[in-house]
C-alpha cells in the first residue's frame, strides 16, 4: 500500500486531526488511501512549539491511514497563509498542499524504515 513518511510531530498532528494539509515541494497524481509512517527523524523546533517530548511519540513506525483527496498548488505566500491553520507549515517548505481526509489510527507497525515520496509497504 502507498505510504508517506513524515517527521514527528507532523505525523502525530495529522493523527490528532490538527493538521489537515501536508505541505510538500513536489506534486503527485496519486489520489486515494495511504499509510502514515512516522520516520526516525524529528523536527526539533516543531516538537518544542507543539509541546511534545521525543519519548512520547512513535518513530520508525506506521501509525495510521489517510486518504489523499486533492492537491492544492499555492501560487503565492498570501494564499498559503489563508490555510495556515490547516497545514501549520512555513512557506519555504513547499507550495503543494496534500489535502487529507479519512484519517484513522491503526495498530502500530514498528521498526519500519521509511523512504522519500510515496513508497509501497506490503500489507
């Protein structure tokens, strides 16, 4: 199944429903369900900003499932800022917003190394 790796706390923020758009520098024609993978890396600045501790969040694990419903291409920073409450990201992270739906927690699959872009995890 298609899988997308995200640093923590971004994977956790999606699972909690606080982050509804994932920002990327690249576009994709893929639409549909995919697995959410919490990578081994963390975003230290975001961890502090959102009040998480490393030991509290899963890493190198598949933690959930979502549906990529649409991709929004942000033409300028002003348009990007209008969705700030949905993507929680900075303009320099990319101009493609992966609009997520049907987010659900699944039984965690541990010790999974991720990859860049969408990658296939055998179910």
